[in-house]
C-alpha cells in the first residue's frame, strides 16, 4: 500500500513510501538534504517497518527536536496505529 506523509518542523515537505507485508519500499523524501535522505531510502529498503521506526524515532537535526528520519518514524507509527 502507498502512503504519503507531510512532515512537521523539518526541511522535507513530503515523505512517500510503500509498505508491503510489513516491509518498507520506495521511500522518497521531497525537499531536505537530498543525499542523506536518498541514503536513508536505500538503507531501509525491504526492512521491517516497526524495526526501522524504533531505530529512527527520536533522531534530531541540529537544534531541532526532530529530523526527517524522526518524521519518517512518526509516519510509520501513524500507519501502525
């Protein structure tokens, strides 16, 4: 199933991804630090969504209390509930 999430408090403006049988596929961030966010997409491809949410949750960026990775964890948490 395809999901889109509008992150809050970060440079990226949209997160698109698919979840198939609990696994993450096709993660794409719109905006933000292009190279780093592409790397996150490659690292999480095919991984368990709950495991990845647990790893990324709480990650911060600079002086912000969140990050694009943390916002992705929030998106995963939202679809799990």
